[in-house]
C-alpha cells in the first residue's frame, strides 16, 4: 500500500517545535506560533481574559430576542450528543434565556453504554431530541473508505455531525443554530478566527471536511441517494431558506470543566467510570466506542493524541501546570485503544494485518522512528 507523505499533504513544518506554555506542537494543522514560541491557542486564552463577556451576553440576548418564539414553537437548533458541552448550551438557552431549542443528535458510529445513558438523561431533563441514524451499511463503508483514503475513520461521522442539524433546521423552518465552541480559536487556528461568531459553510468545508467534497465520495462509488442523509437538501423547496449557525462560545466564556459540572447538575450527565484510552480524562467524547481510533490516527499523522489535546486545554485553563501536562502526555498519549479494537475491525470489515498496513501508510515518518519492534516519537515534548 502506497505510503502518504503526511508532512507534504498537510503542509506541516519539518522542524518540530513545542509551545512554550502548553504541550501542543506546530504539527497541529493550521496552528500558529508567534516569535516567542507560544501557540495561537494559548494566546487566545490570554485574549479571552480581555473580552467583556457581559457585553457579549447582551449581544446574545438581542439575538435571542429577535428569534424567540411567542407560541412555544422551536426557535433554535442545538446539535447535541447529550454530552457535557452541548447539554450546557441547550440548558442555558432554555432555562436561562427562555428559548425553545430543538436538539439534534447525530448518532455515534457505535454507542457506548454511558453515551446512550447520557443522551437519555439529557432527554429526561426536558429536551426534545431528533436522533439521526444513517443507513448502517453505508456508514460502515464510509468509515472504512475514510480510514484508507483520509487516515481518519471518523471523517464520515463529521459530515453528519456538521450538516444534519442544518437539514433539520431547514425542514422545521428554524433560522438559528447554536454550536459549541469555535474550535479554530480555542484549539489553535489563525488569530483571524478569534472574534468570529460563526463559520460560513465554505470554511466548514475547509476546516472540518479537509476539502473533501461530495464529488470525492461519488468517485469512490457511493451514490447521491446513499449520501443524502449526510447533506442538507438541495431541492427547490429549500432554495430560499437560510439559517445562521453561531458559536455559543463566542457569547459565553467557554470552559470544558465548567460545562462538565453544569451538565452534571442540570441534565444528569455522568462521566465514564474509567479513563478514556490515550488520555487521563473520563468525561470527553465518551459516547462512541470508535472515537478513540480517530484520535489514534491523529497521533500517527501529527504526533499528538487525545492526551496532548486534553492536557494543553487544561494548562490553558489553569487546572494543571505545563510540567504536569508533559508528564501526562508521556504516560498516556501513545497508548493504543485496544478496548474496542475487535469491534472496530468487525465494523470496518478489516483484518488485523490490513489495519496495521493502513496505519503504517499514514504514519508520519518525520515524527516517528522505530526502536526494535516499537515505534517511538522522535520529538517527545519536554
């Protein structure tokens, strides 16, 4: 199987550098480092301290006043898995600001028990939920092809996660969508993204879909009918309908920790009993058995896994020191997600040797070296 030059494909710098404040490296696509060696995500957190969130909340109230229904009909859509972040958004909109949200869930590839429990707890706490489940055979084929062609088995899921709420909003005539945080600002994109209230769909295609368009999947043998559940309707019925999709984190000071405690108190959100493989946390992205392979392939391509992302975030929020973050990354970041490996192979209809062939196809050899039978990072964070 032909190997991919990941450095060239993602336009990554060959000289690997780590942020002086957190544990992220310059191998994260689109991240920016300044002259002092500090990443744009850390600088954004410094910038957030200067934002007048009371003023931004007033801006939010004006927006909500414009859209709030007077007869109890749905007036906004909140994409929601029942997880801590989306539960916080939906609950505040309904109980603090008097909105009438319709929550839309794009089904995980394979639900975990705790993920299904949290969705039901969220539903029980007072929310209507529309659950989108595309054809299972199509979803499995997409996952397999995405793993081979993109080095990311989760890419097909991301299409539905982003676009299915738009489909529902259009069908219900709802003109307002609230997503969570602006990931480009919070996790290290260009400083130009810091004050964006939303991303237009063209930027979503670039950032979230890696510029893989519908035509890419058609060329791989999928039909428009098979993919119709993943894309907003294109019929004339919807030509003149529009909806605005905002980042709730623009208006409210976003904090994963705070969201966790809020959702635990108000919507019955429960963390996992065990830590997630590849990291030390128990409450992030716990609804999908196969999500850990999305993070593991990111580790192969960019040299950082889920632990790096979690530790970098908690350093920026002041919950741990950089030294603690470095120790955590060394301990957990390269852990292979073996808990659901057998189910992943069954889901994608891959043999184990095929899996490892694909993995090695996407391994970034600028970042990894082999010592004996084990691959190790050439540039571990220090």
